[in-house]
């Protein structure tokens, strides 16, 4: 910006025959006053073209922001560590379906350990990236991979719950540990594939001395946001709808046909115990469907609230701002980013709330009690 003003000044001097040598100091002072009136403008052409902002925080603001982000980070680490320890060391929880819960916890734990601290420091100093250009690419790759793995694992969990509800006899037989391990590996490989294009030249990250921003290439943005968010959330919504519909049909059958049918068959059937056993089984399936619908509904709701605003902004930004920078207010970007990270804190508590075994194990670990 300053170079542009100087060039305009010299052109004006050259093109005005009335200008004398006495006017030159005055004009230079005016030019300096103009640049000092806009202190947030960068002094290099590259910086001004990107338009990155620096947020100024007072001491009180820094303490509050630092305290909140630190608590958020440590709670995320603690909650997800509880999940990993519970499933890995408690025999009752060592089931193939819980491999997905462990994968989700590892992804969220990685976000808390390898991503959140650097974002916290960056936010505390006003949004400037101070960790260098090389680490910027590593950081972006880690951030994208872990967040995508978390989101895609949530998607696979929704499919797993749907199959477990709709195919209770055949699906558990095919749900072996090896099959689940392959599924988890596939999720992480697909998540890692999203990080590769910027590292191999398809779309370069926005990376200079003060800015570390994922590539704003339109093609890469569409590809990455579709694979990392829009496709998984579509699958999750579809699974939730189908589980909800199955639970609703079961509820209707249970309410309308339950007691009249039971009374009629008791009068006609000699084997009351067999009828009672069948009815109890139907009630058990009904309750399981209701619980699965409630769990998945809360998971999808929390996930959408946390990540949807961020991905809508990420998708629209290249079309609005161009491919080389971000024109969105920096505080908006940071707020939506941390809202997405908060999903990593929420996940372990959602599953603990609906899983009595996990909840009991959490309590035993925290209270240092003896657990099976």
C-alpha cells in the first residue's frame, strides 16, 4: 500500500509543472500521514493483496480467551482419553462395534493434542502465524486429516447403528473385529487423501510469514468439503431418518396392536409363556430402536450445529474472496473454527450419556474404583 502511494505521489510530482522543490517535503509529510492513518494496512504488496487482519486483544481479553481455550483443550483430551482407556482395558467394552468409538476418540484426541494448542497460540497473538512456512503445511495436513477422520467415523457409526437395528440377526455375525479394523483403516486412509493435493502441487496453501490458510483453489475446496463434510452429513441424515422411521413404525405397532393382540392370543393360545417371551423380545427391539434413534439424533444435531457454519463459510470463501486470500473477518473465521473443534469435546460425553457401560467405566476410572 505504501509503495502504491509513493508511486502516485511521484507521478503527480512529475506531471505538475507548478511543483517546486519547496513543495516536496510537505507532500512527503502528507504521504506519511496518510499511511500512518491506516496502521492495519500491510507494508508489502503481497500482504495487502491478501488482506489478512490482526486482532488486537487487551490483557483481560487475552486472559479470558486463553483460559477458555485451555479448558476446552484439556476437557477434550480428558474426555477422549477416558473413551480410549475404557474400551481398551475393560473387557466388557471390547466389542467390534466399539472399535469405531475408539477411532473417533483417537481422531478427537489428535485434534486436541496436535491442532488446538497451535490454534490457541495463534489466536492469543491476534491471528498471526508464527510457526513458519514449513510447519504450516504440516499443521494444515494434520488439522484436515484429524477433523475429516472424526467426521467420517461419525458417518460410519451411523451406518453401523442402522445395520445393527434393521438386521439384528445377520449383521452382528458379519461384524467381526477384522472387518471393523479394515473399516477404521479405510476411514483414516480416505481422510489422509484429502491432505495430499496441497502437498503435491495441485492446490497450494496460502502460506507466508504471517498467514497460514488452507488452499483456496475452487476445485480443491469443492472436493475437500464434499468428501470431508457434505457426503458424510448426507449419509448421517439418511441413516437417522431410516432409524427414526423404523422406530416410529415399531412404536405404532406396539401401541396399536400390543395389548389387544396380547389379550386375544392369551385367550386362544395354550402356551402363554411362549407368547410372553415373544412379546418381551418385541418390546426389547422397540426400546433398542428408540434408543438408537435418540442417540443418533443428538449426534447428528450436535455435529451439524458445530461444523455446518464452518463448512458453509469454507465453501463460499473462494467464490467470494478469490483463491489467494480470505476477505472474511478474522474473528468470524476463528469463532466458527473453534465451534467445529468443540464437537471433539462433545462426542465422548454424548456416547457416555447413552451407554451405561461407558458411563459406569468413566465413573470407576475417575473415582479410582475397582472395575471389571
